[in-house]
C-alpha cells in the first residue's frame, strides 16, 4: 500500500520537480495535482516532459476538495498563497510539507519584516518545524507541518552551523556572496529573466537586505545558540539550475575548521565535505540532492567556505522529499538522487 500524495503548485518549477521525484518513490503515489492559472488542463499540456501515465492527470483548481485518501500534501505555491492551503490541509487532518516561506519564521513580526505582508495564520507557527533535514530529523518525524527551508539559506546554513558551534568563527562579521540559476525565481514570466536581458550577464539584487537574510540569521542563531550578523548579497546568473554560496569568514584556529565540518557530516548521505583546499562547482551537484562544501584556509584567522546545491533539489523539492521520508519514518534517501547528472 502506497501513501497518497497531493502536490499543490504542480505546474511550477519546484512542483514539477516533485512530480518527477514522487513518481519514482517506492512508498508514495501521486494522487492529486493542483494548479492556479493552468487548472482545468492536463498535466501534460503544461509540462511537456512528463511521461504519458502522469501527463494524463488533471490539474485541479485550488478550491477542489482533496480526496480523503491523501495523507501528505506538498504546497509548492508562492509565499502568501501557501498559508491558506496549508491551513485547509491541516484542518482536514493532512500532513504538509510547505516549500514556501510562509511558515519558516518563528514570529509574525519577523515574517512581516522580511516579506512586507501580514501573516494570516501566525498561530500555526508554533507547530511548524523548520525542515533543515540534517539538523531537525527528530522534530520533523513528529510534525504535521514542515516549513521547507529556502534555497539560499540551505546552501549557507549547512556549512555555517557546525562552524558556529565550534566557537571559532567571529559571529559579527559573516559575509556571504551567493549565486543562483534563474529557475530559483520560478516559472512565471518576468521581464528581467527574458533570455535577452539575462544571457551573458551577472547581476546582484535584493539589497540592502534580501528576505533570506532574516531566515539565515534566525536559524543560524537557533541551531548554534549564538547571535550572528550576516551580510548577504545574492546574484542571478544565466544558468538554469544551481546555486553557489561563498562564505567569507574570520576567527581563530582555522586549522580546525575542516574537521568541524567533516566530523558533523561524515555520516550524512547528502552533505559531502571535500578535501581541504578543494572547492565545489554547481555542475558536480546538478540533478542530485547533495550539498558539497569546500574550504580554503587563507591564514590562521581567515578562510573561505564554498557550498553548492541544486536549488530545485536540496534547495527545494529534494529536501522536501527528504523531509517527507523522515515524517513517515522511511530511509531519508528514498527516491532521491545522490549522484549528479554528468556531464
Ligand atoms: N524555484 C526555486 O528554486 C525555489 C527554491 C526554494 C523554495 N522555493 C519556493 O517554492 C515555492 C514555489 O516556487 P516555484 O519556483 O516552483 O514557483 P513557480 O514556478 O512560479 O510556480 C508557482 C506555482 O504556484 C501556482 N500559483 C501561482 N499563484 C498562485 C496563487 N495565487 N494561488 C495558488 N497557486 C498559485 C502556479 O500555478 P499555475 O502555473 O497554474 O498558475 C504554479 O503551479 C515558492 O514559494 C518559492 O519561493 C522555490
């Protein structure tokens, strides 16, 4: 018996990646696909890459009642829109993995600061677990609502938390430079993402404070019990998927930083610490659910740490499925690619 699953926002980039993953999962079964402007069509009319058995599935409008047999719902919707669907799903007794930012913060004040909008259901914050899989597995297993982390925060928190916990890095001077492929901005049409506007170019955006800076600081502090000050500059680059974050860090005893990372993640299937001095590239994680992390020690006080993920896998749908596996006590790797597509 498989567990029936619904994906709301199935026509977007993260939703369609979830379709691909769930359809290959041994214990989950695609039962309901939800859409917004594309509702009423079949999945194959909107997502030409689907095989026939899924292409035939209808895309339901968001007010369609989801079948009782569905136990798990992924909400791959824009922030703001997701909160309502999450509330309805929880009221109907479903378990939810929300890929939006709507339940990633602990208070409505922080959400308001970061997203410049009032949250409709702040009372649900208490029951949401921030689903950074490697750091919250026990809580994820017990929860009905997982707030799946943002892509930039995932790429930053995985290397940063063990270094903060080691006590060696300066917490008031953490400088992060990140680059994302354009699928990070979703599938809806935007003028600045047109081929002519983005091809052969590189642009910083989101300053003075990108909304993911709040998420990084909040969860870096929660997992390390240290107050941190993060300066974060994201960039968009003309590639389809992939994310690279460079952390410029200062502190002491840099000769022990590689061990702090390696000891933390040695037994974690989706985080790989490269040999000291080796740096990762987006190519080597594309299509996988891995985060690869490299460190270059500059001197006794300074080091550069680089992490790479596929923004649609470990940065979104892959981590969402990893969390769903944890929620249902399956091996966390089930249905997830651990190797990159190569070349
Ligand atoms: N892209 C990434 O790399 C990434 C990474 C981490 C987290 N996320 C988060 O994941 C969520 C989905 O991102 P995405 O990139 O997949 O977005 P997307 O490609 O723009 O897809 C959005 C989906 O939501 C539906 N939708 C749009 N407006 C809606 C509304 N008002 N009510 C209900 N449904 C609506 C769309 O349906 P129609 O197509 O039918 O209109 C589509 O299925 C976002 O919250 C995003 O921040 C994205």
